[in-house]
């Protein structure tokens, strides 16, 4: 397994190596040593590449991941897995703001807590947070699923479109146009599937509440102006 | 002798003029602000308020039809491995598929390609047709991130991080339900028919320090090949330009308040932002102060209509300009040919700005399949190419008269101003004087 040590190797060499893996190559697993909070680690990965980052990363780790499996054995700075297309990103520690922002697909698992705006503008990504999430999470979420085993901060799901939110703990407050919704069998089934994919054990889907869009702000109505 | 009070004509208020009164009544009747397309309609100091001096005893001209006047420009020379080479310094500004019809985007691509210049995506992602018909395509990176993906990022020729636009600095995109067709909804991951109100801030960065890291990420994803533009609205051009340079931009795109939009509140269009003329010198000053003029290129947009405007923007220090509204007019927007239909919509050719309603008789600002059939993208592309050719010839004509063998050799010294306002904004002398407001004591 190639090991790229960011203490001695420029970031450019790491990303360039990950972008230039030839079809049929045997070296599909990479280890990154000494990330020391570097930004843009393992961004733009496409294809079934495994990357293990041994330490904490800065901004935008695994940005635009498309098919890779990227594990951070530490914590992640802002915008981890932003705009992910497909694949899997696992953060063993905590994640800062904007985790999974605008993600279109794939699975983001955060084993610690996530800060504010987790899943902002999500567009199809699935996010599972083992801990708590901060305020304004899933703001303008368009599609995909956000699963939170802990608590959610203020203004969850503000201006939500069709993203589905599942929270096991408390929600400090709901954002504009976000309401609690009935948990139907298909939601329980989807939730069970996501929990399993995220390696969550001993937690039942029935322990969660579902939140979604009231769809009152979809078309502008002057009578709803106070909601903004 | 009896005294008759002489007739005095009714006097209307300058403050409460007919348009203002009508707007008050409209607001009272509907309870909603006016939404429209295009840029500001108010009169602001503009390039019309500047003149070129031409040649004289101390400045000799170039022969109009014999001596070369170069028009080429290279954008993205600072960091990008593959800078953009344009034959002419007039590019097509960002306009979305969604706001514009497919044939309109195709026409823009065809016209730009035939002219050796670039076109730009908008708040809706890149279509295959647009990529196919545009030899040089700039891909916008917007707060909404609609349609954003690494494949399109890599097949673009340049990336434009949009912070703001001149029509609405501080506002996000807007596309109302009438134009959210199946295809547009699918590209933007939105339910069909909803009113799309894009975010005005990027979801994963705020401020210049974050922007620097965001640009690093985009460069890493695209292996440092693509020039990265940063587009700002005309708000604080000195600082915005300086901060964009500090964040690592290859190109700064600066859009004044005459720049158009597909849709936003009229109050926003008319009351927020600075005129294009007022934006250029502070931006150039910022580049010069940083030693980056001509190293980070400056593209100016907002109300560019003719080769004279191009020449004036370049003389003030821009490297290139971008056109949006003028390009739409060239392909057929607001054409008097459709006057009867404009009348039915309660407007007239030249004033039609309800682009958000998707009923454009010219088939440009619509997603209606029947209306868009009216626009022949090949013929419209040819009209745009003709127009770009005329603009270029006009700019060359002026440059040669000023003795310049490249449009970039035009300089502020070639200009004078007709008004005090224009003199102050452009920092060129009031005609017949050697003074402009702010230069020396009154």
C-alpha cells in the first residue's frame, strides 16, 4: 500500500497520485500520514480507491469524492466531503461546519459530533452522525437523508426542500418550513438500512423522529412572509 | 376692471411621478414587490460620459485599414497550467440554462465560438449542448451549486467562483416556478414548478480566508489546469479586487449595476450596487497597488453595448469585458418583430423585462417548447458573431485613432469626461481641463 507522508510530500503529489490511478492498477489503497490539518486532502477522487488518513484534516477533505472510500482517523475541518457524488467518507472523530455540504450521493459517516450547517444544501447524499449536530443543519436540503443519533441544534432544516431528517435526541428548534412528520414503514426501512451501512449497532429506527418540509414556502405567498 | 384668474396647468410632482404613483398602486393592490429581469433602468453615469481625444501633433494615429491593431487577450496567466486565449476581449457573461432556453444557450455558444471568445454557464449547471457548442466555456461555481459535479468541472476551460453580480450584489439567484420544467428541475434536484430562491452565500465558505482554501480545493480537483475567476458585483471594488487577488484568483470579473439578472426584485436592481463606470478605477488601483495589474486579469461587465464601451473599459485598465444583455439583444431579445405579442403582455419591444414569467415571445428567456422553437440557434449565433465582429472593429477603429497597435495599449490619458460625475468616477479630466474631482484642491 503506498504511503504518502504529508510531512515530507507536497499535497499536490498526493492528489495527483489519486487522480492518476490507471485502470486495472493493483494499488487502490493509499495511506496518508501526518495530514496535520492540511486542507483539500484527497479531493476529486474518482473510482473505487481506498484512502486512510491517519490524523486530523483541515478544510474540504474528500471534496467532490466520486466513488472513493476515504476514512479520516481523526477529526475533519469545514466542508468535509462537500459535493460528494458517490462513495463513502468516514470521520472517526468530530467534523466542523458544513459537513457534506451540497453532497449529491454517497454516504458520510461522522462518528463524533458535527458542527453547524451539517448537510447544508444537501442534494442526495446520506449523512449519519453518531453524536450531535449544530445549528442550521440541512439548511435548504434538497434531497437525501440526514440521520442524527444525538441532538440537533437550532433551526434544523430551515427552508427545507425534500431532504429527509431523522433525529434520535432532542431538536432545539426547527427552522422555517420544517416540521415533524409521520414515520411510515418505508422511512423505518430506509433508516434501518442507513444505520446498518453506517455501522451503528444497538439503535432501533423506532427511536427516531422524522422531520421534513411543510412545503409552504415552495411558491411565494405573501401571507407566509413572516416565516422568513 | 374685472380680474380673471389665468389658467395654470396641472402640475405633477417630480418626486411622485407617474411611474412612482403606479408602483404604489401596484404594491397596494398586490401586496408583493415587483420582480423582473435585466439590469438597472435608471440613468447613471456611464461610458457615454467619456470621450476619446484621438491623435494630435504629439500622438500619431495608425492607418485604419493597413496597420495592425491586436485584440487578443490571455486570461489566467497567474497560476493556471492552461490559460484561456481569446481572439477578442469581449466574452459572454454567465447566464443559466433555465433562465435561458436551450436554443438561446446554443446560439450564445455558436456566436462566441465563431468569434474566438468564451461563453459562461450560469446558476443551473452545464448542459451537453452548451459544452458542445462552446469552444471555450467558463463554468460558474455558485452558492446554489445546482448541477455542480467534478466531471463538468474538469471539462470546463475555466472556473468562475461567483460571489456576486452587479444587478444584485448580496442577492441569490431566482427562478420562478413557471420556468422549472422537468429538465431544469432534474438538473437542479428541485421539485418541478417550485419557486427557486438560491442562497446568496456559499454553503461552505465565508470571507476571503476561506475563499483562498476553496480556490485551493478547486485547483487540486482540476490539477491546477483551469484558470479560476472570481466574480463580484460592483460594491466595494477596491477591496473586493484586492481580496480576490489575495485569495488566489487568476482573473477578477467585476459586474456593475447595469449588469442584468434573470430575475430579482426591482427594488434590489435599482437601489443596490455601483455603476460600472465607478467600479473600474478602484479595481485597477487595487491591482496596481499589489503589483498585479496585467498579471491578474480584470474583466468588466455591466452595460457594455458597443466597441466604444469596450475601448473605454480597456482604456481605464480592464483586460477584457463581458456582455450579457447586449448578447441577448443580438440573438433576438426584445426585437420589434414580436411587437404585437409584447403588447399582449402589456409591454413593448425594448421594455420587456418579465423574463421570470417564461413567456418571452422571442423564445430566449423561456422554457416553453413552442416559444423556444422560434429561436433558430444557428441564425441567432450568426447574429451574435456579427455583432461581436462589429464591436471589435469599432474598438480597433478608436484604438488606431489613438495610435495604439493593441487594444490594451489604450490608457486613461486617451480619455476626457463630459460631466463632473464621470470625471470623478473615471478619474479622467473634465473635457477642456486638466482636472477631475478629487485631484488636487478645488
